């Protein structure tokens, strides 16, 4: 039940009346659970055929590699990229439904954050060489946290930096330690974000409504998931940005 209202009190705070509404929200909750279950089930069902399409593409790529046919190579590599995009999306939906049903559990371990940043950059470079990435990994940053999930946050910052900035521009990645916290920053020279949207971009399904990015695909769940992951590490996530002048996405967590 959801009870909203005002308690009317007499002298010495003694309650005399309650004015307000009582709403039965069990149906709303049931709807939420049904929706959540549907997303989980549909995403799960889509995973199997996608994995199979991906392996067929790989088999074809291997078989046809000897032919040196640029057209075929290009078509297969494009198909592979699209399959990877869909796979990421499905993983996002699965994470979302896990999160909303309270099943997103952390598996903390001790690891070097800079190594993780390096791995995430290497993974990004498997799918694109469109940007110049600048990263100084000369120091070790030992931190305890869920490496895989934090890697997802970094991966999300990086893929957004690529998506929302022009080819050939710079993306800078770094980590700093202050007062027992490690702060990771990913800076791009892209479209930037208006001040009024700085908080909203971390909301579920929120996408900035702008002409410049209307052709960029996405569902507005990456930063929402990132925020949940960072918050479950008792950390902070935020963005500094000016429209038209690039953005820096940050997260910080206790060491
Ligand atoms: P998606 O990119 O799939 O839409 P996200 O949750 O990752 O979802 O991002 C939410 C929104 O925040 C994006 O739709 C975009 O409008 C904005 N955004 C995220 N990263 C950047 C960035 N680096 N530069 C400009 N806008 C960004």
C-alpha cells in the first residue's frame, strides 16, 4: 500500500486526523515484475540464436579468407560488428533485469585499476581504430572491487566516448588517487552535454534529445547500469561537460 497524506495533530503532537489517499500499489508492482520477467526471458531467448549467427559468421570468415575478396570480407566484418552490438544490448537488458530483481551481486577482488583500463582499451581497439586513445599506465593502482562490473563501467564510458565524438578526435583515459579514493576519468572531444542533462543521463532509458546525435543508436541503459554498479561500490559517478566542447565522465570508488 502507498499512503500519502498529512497528519493533523492537536496540542502536544497528539494525532487527531489523517487527510490523504491510500492506493493499492500491488498491481503496479506485479506489472513491474511481469515486465522485468519478460525482458529477462526475451533477452535470454535472443542470446542463443545470436551466438549461433556469430559462430557462422566466423566460420564463413575463415573459409573465405583465402579468397581475398574485399567485398565479402567487408560484409562479414560489418555483420560481425552488428552482432556484437546486439549482444552488448542483450547483456545490458539482462543486467538491467538482474538489477531490478535485486540479483546484481558484487564479487570483490584485489586488482590493478590501470591494468583493467588497459584491458578495456585493448578490447575497444578490437572493434575500432577510429579515435586516438591517450592513456598513461605507468603506475599501479591497487583497488578492491568487482573487476568485471567496473570493467563494464569503463567499457561503457569508452564506447560512449567513441559514439558521441567525431572520428579522428582524442579520447583520454586516466586514473588518480586522492584521499583513499581512485578516480577514473574518460575525456572526449565530442558533442558534449547541456548542464540540464548532466544528472539525467544516468537515469534509466534517458537519452539526450539532440539533432546532432539522433542517428546514434542506443537505449539509455548503459550509464544507468554504470551508476548502479558504482553506487554499489559506495562510489560516485558524474560528468563534466559543455555542449559542443566534449565531456569527461568520472567515477570514484574507495580503494
Ligand atoms: P546510450 O548511449 O545507449 O543511449 P547511455 O546510458 O550510455 O545510453 O547514455 C545515455 C545518454 O547520455 C546518451 O544517449 C547520450 O545522449 C548521453 N551521453 C553519454 N555519453 C556521452 C558522451 N560521451 N558525450 C555526449 N553524450 C553522451
